[in-house]
C-alpha cells in the first residue's frame, strides 16, 4: 500500500473511532487497533512490535478524544464526577498491571485478549433483556476497587478507553446506558494517559520502534489520526443523547461483536 493510501485509511479509522468514542464512550482504539494490525507496517515498525505500536497510538489518541467526549457529556449534566473520582485509584492500579502485560505478552495473546473481551461484551449486551442488571448499584469496597482495577488493566492491554469494559460493567450494576456512556469517556482519560506514558517508556530502546516516534508511540500516525478523531467525537456525543437507550445498547453490542471476531481471526491467523 502506498503511503498516501495508508494515510487515508488511518484518517478514516480515526474519524470512525472518534465518532464511536462520543457515541458509545469507547476509546478510538476499538477501531484503530484492528485497523493498524491489518494495515502495512509504518516506517521502522516490525511485525513483532506492530501490536504494541497500535496500542500506543490508540491510547495516545484516546486521551484527547475521551476528554472531549467527557466535556460534552458533562455540559449535558450526564457525568457523575463523584463516582469517577471514587473509581480512579483502583483503575489506575489496574492500568499499571495492564501496561506491563502489553509490553511482555506476545502480539497474538494481546489480539486474543482483545477479541475474547470484545465478543464477551457483545454477547452479554446483545443477548440480555431490556434491563441487563445483575445488581442495582456497584458493590462496596474492596470489590468496587477490584472491578475498576480489572477494567483499567484489561483496557490498557487492549489499547482502548474505559468505555469498552466500563460501560457494560456499570450497566451490569444498575446504571442506565446514558450515564454509563458518559462515565466511560471519563474512564478513557484515566486509563489512556498513564498507559500511553507506560508504552513510551517501555519502547524507548526496544527493537522495531517507529522511525518517526518516541518509544512505541508513532507520532506520524498520531498526527494523521488525531485531527479527524477530534472533529468526529462531538458528533458522536450529540448522537448518543438522541438515540433510544435500547438502540444504543444494541448498536454497541453489534459493533463490539464485529471487532471481536476480527481480532480473534488475526490472532489465529498469526
């Protein structure tokens, strides 16, 4: 693929990822990681480092896009900042473990984790009834911290914001989908910012790091993806407040199912 075509494909993935970040509270990585794994390598990147580079780029782009979505939801009064602050310590502890896993596990294992988690989320949200709740509220500590740590750790290994796991977890414990999506955008900032720094640090002297980057972070790809993602994110956030909750949940489930199958196929093919 020529560089121009590669850039166009990455820009399209960034636009789609930004829109979905606002619509579902997801990180751009849900779209960007599978696309970058499927596309030809960018300069300096090797097959062994491709997945780590994709994770670093996706997490870096997730920081501003999730922040933009969080601001949009907060302006509509949908963001529970008190709960976000309460969940932050456990989530950050999980991110540290997730960053370690992302740097030491083989690419195929990371792809398999991505695919299995995405399919599990899709099946649960898609097959559950109209009120897919296991409880009416989050459990007390230390269980609440454990749940937030799992969300943070697995999300960091997947290169996604907290919405991918955070939104289903909140719905499972009684939250309506709208407020859960708003909190998911806040989770994205909490998870993606430290995870990006972790992957930069881990890749400073690693083989196969991008030619135009720092650590595992490919700055050239970020420069292509970030502007279009930022433009598309507010559009998705506005759409999230116009769609019926059931339709929003089913759309979330369908999208995650497609992404999960794609990543599992990549893991098996590799």
